[in-house]
């Protein structure tokens, strides 16, 4: 079972680790990289203990095909904001 469910907005980007982090009760940090998020991974693990958290995020925000080719205006689609 995962220790907690954490929204990606509540995690912190760590430049040094190149990963999103969240404090682990053991004193270390849960970590998940952008590459893992792109692959649909939703488990952030702590390297120092056996705990992990489930990361809540919108997979489309990290999808490869969203970040590339955005110089092509014809590929843009209207965005509906709820
Ligand atoms: Zn830990």
C-alpha cells in the first residue's frame, strides 16, 4: 500500500536530483523523474526506506508529443478551460 497520495502541484521540483520530490517521514525524499511521469509512472519511491507515494497528475501534461513540435501553429488545438 502506498504511504500517501500526493498531487504533483504539492511536490517540489529538485534541480539537483532532476526529479519531483516530497518529504518522506524517514527524513529523505520521495522522488519521481519527468521521464517516469512521461512513461505513465505514478509511484514516487524513497531511496532510503521502503515507503512510496502515489503521484496524482495529468499524464497529458508530461506527454512527449505535447512538448515537441509546438513551433507548428497548425498543430495547436483550441484549449477548453473548465
Ligand atoms: Zn523514506
